[in-house]
C-alpha cells in the first residue's frame, strides 16, 4: 500500500518590496506536511531570486506572530513576509 504525502495549504502575504518582487500581495501554496518556516523561505527565495538583493533579513509571521525558521507549518496557516523597512531621518 502506498502512503500519500499529505499537503498543507498555506496563505502567503507579501508586503512592500516583496510584494513588488512576487507581483502579488497574496498567494496560496501547498507544501508537504512537516514543512518549516525556514524551508518555505528557501523555496520562495529560489522562486524569486531577486530577494537575494535585500540587505536585511525578512521577518516572517505565522498567524500574526513572529516565527523562527524551525516553526512547523500547519494546514490553513497564514504566513506574512515582512521586509526591512527604511525611512526616517538620521541625525
């Protein structure tokens, strides 16, 4: 008997420069069960190599809470990719 690989469905949200790179503010993606935030980021950076030019790390939130690369993703999770924000005046 063959075991099917279970997939989890995610909603990805992109902000600022990442939205421009992805060409959309939101997308749905299915990944294998057991996928972590770090693995998801690797997959997306491979899909959008322009992200390599970002000077600072991207913050990632899962269901409105900051997550680390080891956080395991669950079916229905919403993942937000928040690039570094510049601005303000330096004195």
